[in-house]
C-alpha cells in the first residue's frame, strides 16, 4: 500500500465486492453501463475504483430514479446506482455488516443473513395465537424521509473508520437523476435499491424502534422486516396506548406513521361478543385472519392464520397474463415449462409456506392458459375444450414434474384437480 494513500482498503475487498454485485445482477445506472460492459474491462475498472476509494477522491455518481408500479396502485421510487458505485457500496456493506449483526435485534428480519420474510411470517403467526391484538404499522415514505444527521450518529456508534463515514455521507447526499433527465438534490433519505441502503435503514430503525421498544415496551413482542412492522398486545387498550406512543416516537425521529394504514387489528379467535372493525391485516404478502385450521389430531378449529394475500394473487395473475402463453405456439411444452418454472418455484417456495391451498385457484387459471395453448398449437382440437384438457392431462401423467405447480395443484386419482390441503 502506498504511503500517499490515506485509506488502507485491500484490493481483495473490491474484488469480493464485485463478485457479490455480479451475482445479484441488476440493470445499468444513469451512465447506461451494464454489468457486461463493466466486466469487459474489469481489471482496469476495479483498479480505478480501488485507487479512488483509497485516496479519498471517490465521488459517488448520481443515482438513477425509476418508478415501479405497486400492486395496490401508485408507484415505488427505486434508486439504481451505477455498477461501479454498487461495487463501492458493497465494500462498505461487507465491512459494516459483521459489526452491526452483533447488535441487531432478534426480531428484525429484513435484509439480514440467516433470516427471511418467511421467518417473520412464522413468528407472527405463532404470536397471533397467543396475543389477541396487533398494531400494524405503516411508515409513510420511510426510505425517503430518513434523517441524515440521526443516521450518521447511529453509524458513528459502531465505527470510527474514516473512509466508511466519508463514503456513507457522500452516498446519502448523492443527487438523483429523474427519468426525464433532470437532477434532484437530496437532504433526506437513502434511495431504496442501493446496496448500502438496506443495512443503513435497518440501523436507523434499530435505534428508532427496536431499542426503544425494548426500553419502553419490553413485554410487547414485535416482528420487523425493514419498515414493515407488527406489534402484539394483550388488549385493545394496550394497543391504543402503544399506537399513540409510537406516533410520538416516530415524529421525534422525523418519521410519520400513515394515519389510515397504521391500524389496530382484532386477532381474537372465533367470533368474540364485541368484535372490533379490523379483523385482518397484511404482512409481507400474506393476509392474517381467522381461518379453518386443522389440528395435529385431524380436528378442525378456527385460528388466526396467514395465507397469500389478494394483492399478491392479483400481481401473480397479472404476470401470468403478461406471459401470453397461448400465443407461444412455436414453443414445445417443455420449452414453456423451462421458461416459467423459475417464477413458479419462487411463488411456491414463498407463498406455499402457509395454507398453500390458496394458490390453487391461481394455478388453475394457469392450467386454463396451457389448455388454450394446446388448442392453438394443435389444429385438430382447436374448437374442442374437453379434448385440449384431455391432452394436457396426458402430458401431466407422462411428465408429472414438468411444471413446478403440478405436484402442488393435483392430488387424488385419475388426475382430478383438487385443492391441496
């Protein structure tokens, strides 16, 4: 390492950071450079990045802001850094993560190694059986309203490494490039989509919420996945007090709880004599509500349980329609399967974790599109729906593992389609 460089950052760190960025893929930033283009001159690009980071002269380029439609309407702003900036951010993330992981709360599940959204759904399900009330929190524009000064105060509690502090401050202040090419300066927030943003947002809420809950509401369990939070209470009165306290706490830290989307939910089993208006809530793509549930001994009871939400089903249905399978008559059935199976497996792995029977209707609609594909591909059955279904059944019997959803969707004899339990 040259003595003229103020910061000692090993070259190996930059190389390891690039490998992680490459594995995540992702599109180009505002400069239009793709991962493939960056890799075409990899040695030179990584050397220049390392040299600038070590000298302190690295200045993060602007972040491309794109708007992603939400399933329930509206848009989600997503910031896309350039490829080289993603590598630089990964260097800092890899440096910070081991230290922060030692302090993060056990019930913080988002963007953390060894934890997942399904873990958060599972613990929430278990606690809904023990506690009768939930406070479902919605932080208004969280990623866009993080206070930079408070965030840097939190970062300084865990590191005094000058280059880490320098580059985090620069990333927080980096301009945004809008879709029309205009440039916007920032004084709040960390763009959702950046490599370092998840760990910084987790750190911010660690002090704003997690630690505050442990100090002030130690007997009130919660699950937090990034800015999605549910808290469990014993009574409606306790839930009301907690909601009021949280509104005050978040306001002190520059955040706002959405007045309509932050709700108190009645999770009591069955039909209580004094039902509360809100008797369900959505969390991480699952809707929690009272449902018929089968016990270990086979008996049925009504329990407060999760299943895939209508919003998630609607989004998946829209994606299936976008495939336009019936038009792909030049494909073989095997070709169709190889094209859509990765998506289907992802849906099944995630939304099939609890009450997977709720996916049945979605996949029956997919079957209808496959039958339509058969009618388009084979002229002999173009006007014969029943025959197209018979052909689809014969394919399934010969190749029962061809499509990822077939084992989930079909149970029983003679290929009868039933909802898996």
